[in-house]
C-alpha cells in the first residue's frame, strides 16, 4: 500500500473509531468523565485491532494528537459552551493537535513502515508483542493524554473563567506550541539539507536543549493545568496528568531516543556533555544524563 492509500486507510480507521467512541459514550451509564474514559478506551481497542490487522502499531500514532481535539470540540458542541474562556482553551488545544497531526502526516511514509521504537519493543517481547502493543504502545498513551485533557474537560463542564493566572497558563501552552513548531520546521529543513544521516543538529534550539520538542510538549499540558487550577484550585489532584506526561518523557521517551541517537550520531556523547537534556539552562555541571 503506497503512502496515499495508507493515509486513506488511516483516515477510514479513525472515522470508525470515532463513531464507536461516540456510540459507547452515548449508551454507557455513569458520570460524563467515566463515560468519556470508557469511550476513549473503546476507540483505542478498535485502533489496536486494526494495527494487528496490518501488523503495524504505528496505526496508533495520530491518536495522540487527534484525541484531545475530538474530546474538547465535541464537548463544547454538546454542552453549547461558546463563551470566550472555553473557546480560548479549545483553540490552544486545537492548535497543538493540528500541528502534531500535520507533523505526523508529513513524516508518514506508509502503512508498511513502523516506528523504530515499536520494532525495538517487538524484539524484546517476542510472542507477547500484541499485548505489549496494546498496553504499552496504545493504552498507556491513551490514558496519559486522557489524564492531560481531563482538566480542560472539567474546566468546560464547571464553567471556568480565565483570569490573569489562567492567561498565564494559556501563554505557557502557547510557548510550548511555538517551541515545537519552530523545532519541527528547523529539524525538517536540517534533514532535507543534510546528505549525511550521522550529522547532528546542534544549532538554534538544540544549542540550548537536546529535546526542544519534548520540552514544548511538557509545557503544553502544564499550561492547561494552570488554566484549570486558576479557576478551581481545590481540585489540584487533577494535575496528575501533566505530571505523568512529564514522567513519560523523562523516563521512557528521552532515554529511548538518546540510546538510539548515540548509536549513529557522530559526537553525540560530547553533545550530551555540553548541552542540557531538557531545560535551556543549567546550574553547575552540564546534564550528562
């Protein structure tokens, strides 16, 4: 299947997943947030089955970015909350999701190509790979993003208003979005210009941080948390989503990426010794982790 047909296939799969999620939400009992969770998991299970059908876990990749857009936009439409605060929060999340989805679409090479991280998991898990695919590659990110977007859902449900602190939260999220957008554009240009795959980008954002995209992703959801907590500080426990998301990048995504980069990027160890891992500033010795 070529790239164009692969995109059509992915789009069809996601339309069916959305329809399934909507049906589950409409007919499941319980509180709205629980129904939303069950619908989210049901849609993920459908995506997982489709990934088994084509033997490619990368079918799940767009889910990370389209899930929050679908949840918040449908929530606003369903509740009729079109006030300025709700629309601003949805706008920020939509910008984030559209940028990430566009970045996925421009780098997507076809249904026959699987993300290198999933190949590594397949090698480690062997016959248990379908379960590792379900729980590690798909369900875990679904639950993490659900936890990240839940404060926004609760903000809309409870009629939150954005004040000065909430505006600061929006600014933090937009700073993360801008950081990721600039990093995407710069890295794509670098790859197009670099004939040698082993060359390492060390200029611009990468002069200050080894993982500016991950930093932007982390800032995005902490900003959403600030918006929510500025309106409902007593519900601070809902901020665990951004915390789990940060831990996911620090302890799983970044170590996996750095292990791989060290195998084929010339001078990567020296780069790690000279450049902070995440934050663009460092007190004392440089971060060698």
